[in-house]
């Protein structure tokens, strides 16, 4: 049974950092944990105002590295309902673009 | 030397924004003119939207090496406060925005950004925090609107002055107004660079809002930014105005999606302005509907 590893996204978020840089670092950490056979929970509870670009990039990097089905092994803990909606919309778009 | 003299009222309404952009057009449209006088002494009212647009145009002129002389409003105490609180006074004095994250009175002073939208919401939340207690969902609505608008500028605009943001909290109306603008290639321009075949600009924007169309300026773009902004603003019962390259769009909160604005600007400055205004009701509770859900935000 794979371990569930929690990653705090806030460690890669800083006021002057580009969203894409934050997302790339988070995605890298997730991909490494998946490669090690673990499942991953991404804790977003102390990150506010996450734009869709952030989720898009993370989800695409995971799918590129391990395939679309691997997204099932990654869960997110959200700070708010609107953050969840933003994520779900990105996840839907990424799944559609990979399926196309 | 040419003089650009503004007069009348430029508040936080869409029509004000359209008129201001039209009147500022010569500054970006007359490359032969090397010296400008901005005369704002006869304006009667200025708001956060005007501060952002004026700030962006001013920064662009500085970047192009133009000689500028600015007469800030000096009539009423409120207009003098406006010049100070929005950071326009600092901008004119130093040529760059102060970049302070500390709100002044009812304004977040002009902020210029190039790379990161993360910090932009902090100053707006700090401003509101001076007056009200806001809950996490409302804060996230606000931050996501700002992040999505700013990320659009970062990803697509190719604006040499980056983006410029100003925010105002209007206590009598209990409304926060945020304006983010750039002087880049505009929404239509970024879509064209991505090889998108647009029947018309208005149709493209409508589709962008409803289904998500992206210029793919980055390979990871999915075309969700404006749609998320629309949902966040309308979820709070607010208004959203998009202005870009000759067309304006506004949200009618009584209908679910984008409505073409009734005022088209013949030749506005290049780039885009994304202005959102979120009302905060004063009845003791704040009710905002988003995706069929009711949020209640107690106001202390």
C-alpha cells in the first residue's frame, strides 16, 4: 500500500515569485513522490488567490511525467470553495486537452 | 509640446473608463510628439480606475523617453488626497510607483508588476481589513480575481510597463474597486499571435468567457482566467469590465454571462484594462451567490 505524503504548497509561494515558478517547484515535488510510489496530498490551506495557471501547470506536469490516470493519486486540500472550483475547472480542461 | 487637458468626472464607472481611455489615446498614438503636458487641474472627480490607467500611460511615456509635465488636481481637498493616496503624486515626482503594500486611507496606491501576482491581493485585503472583517471565501474571491487578471497581463500582454493596479474602498457604497491595466498588445493581439482565427473580436471574447479560448501564450494555458474572474466577480454580485483594443465588455449581473457593452471606444490606448468592482452590502451580513451557493460573510 503506497504511503500518503502531504506537501505544503506554501513552501514554494513567495510574494515576488512567478506563479509558474511556484507551480513548477510544486509539480516537481509531486512527480518525485509519485515516482517513489507514494500518493500525494497537496495542502493549499495557507495559499490564497491561486490562479488557474498554477493548477494547469501542476496537473500538466504530472500527466506528462506519469500519464493522466496518475492524477487519481494526487489529492488537494483546499483553502476555500472557490479555490476548489478553480482547481476542478483546470483539472477538467487538462483532462480534455490530454484526451484530445 | 502638446497639452492633454482632462476635465469633468472620471469615477469608477465603465463609461468613465471608456472616456478616459479615449481621451488618453493621443499620448500613445502620436509618436512624433516628444513632450507632453498632462493637465488634470480641471477634473472634478477621479477614482481608482483613472489612477491605474493614468499611471500606466505615464509609465509608458517615461519608458519611451518623453518629456512630461504633469499638473495634478489641486482644487478640492478630496482631489488633492486622491493624488497623494493613489500614489500618483509619488509617481510624478519619482517616475516610478512607490510600490508600497501599505494602503493609504481608502486606496491601495499604484503598484507596478511584471512577474508575480501573489502579492497583489495582500494590499487589497489589508485595505479592507482597516474597515471590515472579511471571511476566507470572500478573500479568496477577491484574490483570485486579482491573480487571474494579473496573470493575464503577465502571460499575454507583452506590456513593456508590465501591469498597473490601483484599488479603492468606497465606504459609503461599501464597495471595493480594483483596476488592473497594461499597455500591451491587447486581448485580440495575443489571440492572433496564438494563431487563433477570430471571426470578430467581440465573438472571441464572448467565447473566451463562456467556453475558454486561449491564445496559448504559454503551452499550459487553458483559457480559464477570464472565466474564473467572471465567476468570482458575479458570484459576489459585482461588476466586471474588460476593455481592449476598441471594444468594451461588461457584466450584467442579472444575466449569467458576458454582455456586450453599449459603449464602444473608437480608438482606445493599446492594451487592456480589467476593472472589477465588488459590492459589500451593509446589512450586517454579506450575501453573495456563487455557483448556486449562498455565502454569508458577517461584517463586524
